[in-house]
């Protein structure tokens, strides 16, 4: 396993390589990102994990608190956490970029009521997919995913559905980098295995991730396409794996594929323009 401090050190290198006037900005952004993952956390722990001087960390934390990005609890050794400001900023960025969330909400709600399961909406971000909306279902899910959770594309049904529909040259670029299995930093996924799975997903129109009961969750996901027909987001249904085995997921495939198709069509609607065609289930 890779130690957290080593990971922080690698990310620090990019901030440290920036021109001198930009370094404080890079370090502040790095602190926001890492505290979001580690919160609540003390200043000394942040300094140790990022291999930074305590005085530097303290100065940055105070500045971020002043501008409303961080908050602290406790007395002489407070614990630091993010405020809700990143949510507000991120929400505006998402809507400005695509209008995806507003287009998807009514479809997601209908899907939740039709299946009783939790529905997730993810947005493509480089080689990751970020959860931007979640509507909780009536059935158990076993895993609670906060908004902003990010995964490698190969680690979720939604991510794999998007990856499978990317142009082949982009898939090849992705597969050129070794990929680890989820929750593992030693077990590599053979390139041929992942490539074959992506080909199967592209053909059937959806991806599945079957968990191991009783504690895990399973999911089924489909890509959402923009007005040019490019995959840029994903819709998925998630539920407890002791209820949603492979057969249970397959029974939901028509629901999720039709919902994803409706959102894709909604993303292209504008006066005087025809609807684009998207892959069907």
C-alpha cells in the first residue's frame, strides 16, 4: 500500500514546481483538496502528511478560514474541515458547463420511484468520474457516497459505461496506463481483461459492478451523451449486493438505459434543431 504522506509528496511536487508567485495559491488549493479527503484533521497532521512546515500550513489554514473555505472545531488543537462553499461553487460550475443536473433530476426521481433503488449521477472529469447528484431510494444500499466522491473510470459501473463509449484512441490512451483494481494498489487489471469488458459494455449498452454480499453494493450504469454524441456523464442504480446480484441488476437494465437515453435527448433539445441519435440498449 502507498502511504498517504507519499501520495501527498507527489502532489506537492506540482505545486512546488510552479513559479514563486503562484506557489502559495497552489499550496492553498492542495490543502483544500486534501482536507476534503482527510477531514476532520489537525494542522500538525496536515503538515506531516504533506511534508510541509507547520508554520506554512498554519498560515494557509488561517487564510482559507478567513475567506470561508475552511472551518475549525476545538480549542488549542482544532480539527479542520471544509465549509459548504465548495458545494456552491462546484454547483455553479456544473450547471454552467452542461446543465446536466437540472436536465437529469426529474428523470432520476422517476427512476428512483420505479425501482426503489438509489440513483447516482456522475460527470466525466479526465480519467475520473465525479458524483454530482444522488437521490436515495427506499431499499438498502450499504454504501453512502457523498456528493463530490471521485473514482477512476474503471472502478464503477457508470465510469466503465462512459469509458466504453469513448473513441477508441482515447480508450487506448487510457489503457496504456496500468490500472489497479478498486481498493487495491498492488493488483493490476490485465489490459486485455479490461479491454474485453469495455467491448462487451459498448455492445450491450450498460455496465455492471457486482459486489460481494453481505456488506458490499452492486450497481448498473449507462453513459449519458452530449449534443455531439460524445459520452460525458453517467447514470447508475446502486443497491445492496445481497439483493442486487447479477440477475437483479439485469432486471434493472431496461430502466436505467431508458432513463439515460432520456437525459441524453434532453441535453440536445433546442429550438429548431433535431434530436441527435444515441446508442440504444
